C-alpha cells in the first residue's frame, strides 16, 4: 500500500514539473530579442495616439521586425564575448547558430514584402537608413565607444527615437510638424536612461573591451544618480508640448512612468549582477510596452472630466 502511494506521489510530482519547452520558450522570447523589439510598435502607437493618427497593422509589423533584426544580429555577433558576462544569452545563440542565417533571411524577406506591398519610396529610404545605421554600428562604429564617452548609448537611442517618431510621418506622407520634434525629444530623453541602464549589466565586458560607456566611467552608484536626473529632465519636452497646446493634455498621465523608473532604479541599486539582468529584461524593457495602455487610460479619464 505504501509503495503504491509513493508511486502515485512520484507520478504527480513528475506531472507538475514544468516541461523544458517552457524554459526554451522563455529563453527564445528574452534572448532572441522578441520581447525587447516590442518597444518599436509601442513607440509608434504612443506617437499615433498623441498625434491623433490612425495606425495600420503593416506599420506595426515593420516597426517590430527592424529592431528584432538589429538586436538579433548584434547579440549573435557578441555571443563569444557574452560567455564571460551573460552566459545564458551566449548559450542560447550558440545553440541556434546553425539556424540563425535562415532566421535572418526570414526577417529580411518579411520586412521587404511589407515595405513593397504597403509602404512608399520615402518610407523605404528611411527604413534602409535605420537598418544600415544599426548594422554599421555593430560592425564598425561600436569601436568609437572606446574613444567617445556614451557614444553607444546616444547612437542606439537616436535610432530608436527616429524610428518611433518619424516612421508615422514617412509612412503616411505627412508634413513635418513641431509635435514630431517634441515627441522625438521626449522618446529620446526617456529612452536614453534605459540604454544606459542596460549597460550596467554589461559593465565588466565593456570594461575589458575598453568601451567608455556611462557605467564604465561613473560606476554603478554614479550611473544611478545620473539616471534619476535624466528621468526628471525627460518630461520637459512633454510638458512644453502640453503648455503650447501641441501635445494633448491627457498625455500628462505619462508622468506615471517617472515613478515607474524610480522604482526599478531603486530596485537595481540593491541588485547583484544576475538580478540586475533580470531587472533589465523585465522592468526596464516592459516600460515602453505599457506606454500606449496608459495613454489610452488618460484619454478616457480626461474625456470623463
């Protein structure tokens, strides 16, 4: 009887052990760039809500594939370096190294089809410039970070901010308007602390390579102080736009993300290297995906007043 009960218990335990497929899926989503790339569509949706322009599915797909390609390519090239500081990500890319070229072909074909079927010539040129800029950074310009402090952070942020703001203008052939410039500044100044924060987990590898990233120069305490300051300054373009009646009043609800950033920055101050990576891949990355949701909430709240 006792043996039967033990056998049943063992069966139950085995049945409720999470299958390995879930671990693989988690690694695929995080290290493959699928989660981080969601920031692209999130910026597009955020800008469209503030500009009051309807958004199309093809534009969202395009804005997702571009960062997915750049992230994937950059991480794949750095997988040998990552084994010293980010073993999980390096292991992930080594496992899929055989299929990676085919994966990139799928990305390129999908993007090409979307651009040819749904876009215009101006948008195609704009996208090609962004993609070439990302690849150029990975294969050559990255070395400038050894000479120019924070070059990596500024270059990456500039690419994201241009895509997140001006893609709408090029895709729909709209005229340049001051709101695009203010939104660009807001996204740039809000995303810059995010890219600097991500470099904190790579501080050791960047130090070995001689890269002058902000965490390498200032260290962890100094970097966190700078990030708190940038978190405040980021909202100046937003409030200027609201004051000038260029950006809708309901956008003031975005101030919630000041406190959101304060929360994960304080959490990071007590985190060790491995915990810091998890904070980066969850809290820091997730912020921009929530922007459109909060803006829609702001619309409903202000309409009800």
